[in-house]
């Protein structure tokens, strides 16, 4: 049996220095003050531990073996070019509670190989024997620059901890009133971007002819579009390698033309995995999985700028240490990145010229015929029992995650393809027949590799229910094309090839990399149907298990916020959140929905760049970073979801 991999990771550990500041600007500063009221914490005492929650909590501290405490997040947006001089977050009241038992501690990231559990987390005695407050500081914050779909902005996100803990004394301190003060300098003037083009298509010269119809179509819709070949870019722009030249071109197109969307048309050159039509940038983040130390990140092309405390923003080359290794985070070195996208990025990783025309036809037909069609207003959620968590919650994680996504589309009809209690029983045959009927959205959540997606029946982790490349090719949904979101490892790893065995031998087959196309691209490029776009992971996917109802005694070690962890963090958060962005934030352009989902993730889960690799690998920082970097869009970022009225 082919093996599946999923790295399970916990939530977020946030450390900071109170009163952090950057150099003040020479221009007059403005100040923004916000008073925030916080509810009195609710304490749950069990026979062995204590848990605490507040309704305002956005997430929880979850460093393995250390106390799990609520985190409140406040998000602020300023014009791009704003300089944040100083941020303070001051509690105005203090109260104390003595608890009976030690505070519940967070579980460590779980690494699953074919659903096998690992040893339980042990309490961090260093923390629990301390007489100091945990966490050691009251707040931290992060600054990024990006495009929110309407304008280019500076993001400031403040994370603070209204409840802190003195372990030796079993003492909780809390506040109910907080004052946040932001001292900032707005830019002296707002740069007005040109509106010459909205969409730039980057492709090799040989793909130009079939793409002309797409350019004509987009221009007819008022989306001003231009194609620039990779050969033109390489001749014209400076850079250390081809990807950097492309990125400098995108910066130029953003600043001089005012583009919002970038469509990369081209993947590897045929099956020659060493040659690219449109090259990729690999992130060199080592997640300590012992499985991979790099993976494709098209986010590199979207993240043009980073925050600068003198100029407001500057070009981000993803090589902050200047050693020529990009997006590096390992035991030897680290690059500090912005990661907030500044343009909407999508890719059609075509390997051959003959693939381009059918994809152009798909996009044109979708945008001109889908509007008002009954099939579009249907969404399918596909999931089963992802992990063996019977000693804690015994959830069907895939069903919970797909249910969360379905809840975000209340105006759609729903089809639950589940192992238990769904509308359709989850089998390979039922997936093929049901998905061949055509839906507006399909969400798979489970395990995967480049050649297949799969999950388990409830509590049966030796049995796999698979949906592989042959399954996709049996779909007959024709022009009823969904947007597919897939939760699993490597489903969108598009540097695969039938020739991989020449380099990696049996390892390529073991990893599922010796296939002509990856799962996500096979789905999106299928001529008889498939999808209009697929979004998924280029590397290992991540998720969590655990949590439970509000009575801790029912589930040992549960944080009683009543929300399963599998939808609060990592893949189980970002994937359903796409549908929330589409419905609740009214992002009905595909690239803007994809971009905003990434931005919201970064604003929800702080990437703690101050950590060294040894500390970062213990908690969720590395996998939060990876979750954002690897979430690739196969599709047209300017696509109108649901099509245009005729």
C-alpha cells in the first residue's frame, strides 16, 4: 500500500517584548487609541487539571507541554507606506484567581504515518516549576504589507494575553480592560498606481498563440490583459536567476501598470523535471519532518514587498541573509519574510503546448455560461476519519472540517460524502458518480500524495478509501466545473514526472512522485470535466486533533471552548476559511478569495521570526509558515466565481 503523510501540529506560541518600538520618523506622528473590554475568564476544574477560556479568544497558546491560555487578536490596517513608530498594549485592571490543579497543557505536534499514533505529550517541567508569569510578556505584534483586494496596505496585528499564569502558585492573573495605543506616521502622500493593465499573463513564447483568445476574452470583460513572455523578461530584467527576474518584472508591472492579477502559464517542460516553462521558487524551510526540507512556493511571486521601518516598504527578495538560498529556515540559517501577497497569483502548470488551448476554452466557457446555472449552487464536502484520536475525542476530523466549510455557504445545496451520517456514503465509486453530476465547489479533506487523495472509515486506520488519478479521469461532469479545495499532503506538488525514477529511484514511487501530473493539476486539466481550479498543498499538509465539549472530565486534557481543534488551526482552518472569505467577505474573484484567505491566516497565527530553528520546530511556527507558503492556486486568479451575467 502506498503510504500517506500528514504532519499534525498544534497552535501558536507567541513571545515578545513589551513596548517594542522602531525608530521614529521625522514627520509629525498620529496616534490611534482603542479601549477593549474583556470578559471575566471561565474556569473549568477537572480532577487532574484546570482549563480557562474567554469568549473573546481568537486562538490559544499551544506550545507543547506548556499552559494553554487564550489569545485575543486585534487587527489594524493603514495605507501602504505607513511607519509604525510604537505599539503599546496596557492592561488597566488586574485580578487574581487561585486554581486547584495545574493548568492544562498543550499537546505536541503529531506526526502520522498511515494513522499510527505517537507517544503522548509530557508536561514541560521547566515552565510548571517556575514562579514567573507565563507567558512572560503581555502582548506582541507583527507588521506586514500587502494587497487586501482593494488597495495596497500595511497590516498591524496585535496579539495579547488577558490571562497569565504563575505555575508554582497555581495563580491566574487576568484583566478585563485593555488600552492599545498605536503611534504611527502616515505617508506624506498616497502613490496613485496606474490602471494600464489588470492582469498580466507570463508564459513561454511557444504558448503565446493559444493564449491570445484568453486575452481577447478578458479584455471584452473589462479586465485589461497583457501577455509577456519569459524570454522577454529574461532579456530585460536583472536578477540572480530566472525566478528573481520574473519577480522584478512583476514589481515593475505592479508599480507602472497597476496590475492586480498574475497568471503563470507553464510547469515543467514535458516530463523533463529539470527544465521549466515558467520556473518555480523552492522554499527551503525544514519542518523537522525528516521527509522534506524544501517545497514549491508560488507565494514568492505574489509577495513583492516587506515592511521597512524607514521607508514603509521595500522589495522582498526572500533572501534576507543574502546567502543565495531562498526562504531558508533550518538549523544553520534563517530568512525573515513578509509573506503577505501584493498581487493575486495563479498558475496553469502546463507541460505541453497542446494543454493550453483546452484550458483557455474552459476558462472562457466557465465565465460566459456558468452564471445562473442550478448546478453551481451545489457544494460537496468529502471527508472521513483522518486520525486515530480515540483516546481523546474520537472525531471524524474530515467530516468536521467539511461540515465547517459547508456551513460557510448557507445559500448552496449541500452534499455530504462522508463515512458516517452523510448524504452519500464515502466510497470511490460514489465519489466518481456524485462528483460527475457537477457542483460549484468541492472540498476534499484527508490525506494525500501527488498521485492520490484518501481517508479512512471511522476508527479503521488500516483501510483506505482512495480517490486517485484514475478516479479523476473517470469524472464526466463536462462543463459543470467546480472550484476544488483539497486538504492533504502533496496533492498539488507539480514538479512530478514519470522520469523521477532516474534521479530518485524507488523513492520517487514511494513518495508518489513518478506520475505524469499531480492530483490537483490532473483535476484542473481534465478535458471531460474535472475542475475550473484546484487549490492545495505542494508539500506536507498539517492538521490537529483533540478538544471537545465544555465539560473537561468527558475528554481528558481538553480545552473546553467547545470547538474541535481540527477546524481551529492549520489546514483545517485555512481550507474552510476560503469559503467564509467567498461568502461572508464577498470575494467572488478567485485570486482575491485565495489571497484574502492567506492574509487572514497570517493575521490569525503569528509567525514568530524571533525563534531559532530548534525552538521553532517544537511549536507551530514552522508549520504555520509552511501552510501559507505552499497553498498554491491552479487556475486563473482573475476568474469570476460563478461566471458573469450574459
